[in-house]
């Protein structure tokens, strides 16, 4: 998994990026309010937001493929961290 903010690789259990300090959103957390959500939930029980699939969380639109190594990096990154 990669940080949505800086593109650095982060562990599956990490809660914060060790490179930039950004909070990592997990597959079972509401993207809108941060509340825990169940695997089969379609809407957050805390704020009512529609739950996005885990694929969209792990491959955010803020990432692009590095032209040199092919790994995902943040659009904001000035250089590939790999």
C-alpha cells in the first residue's frame, strides 16, 4: 500500500505514514468521518456516507505510475521514493 499524500510505501497495519506523517485510511474506516465500518456495509452508520470499495481506497486517484519503475507515486511527489 502507498501513502495518498506522498506516495511512500506503507505497511498494511500502519496508521500514519513514516515519511510525511499523513494519517492512513484503512479499508474498514469511513473516508468521510473516520468511523469503523463493517465489510458488508454500504453506508456509514455514523455519518450516512456511501462506503467506497477497498480498491478505491488502496489505489487512490492521487497516485500515478512512475515512468521509471512503474510503482505508484503521489502526483504531488517531486521524485519517486523508490
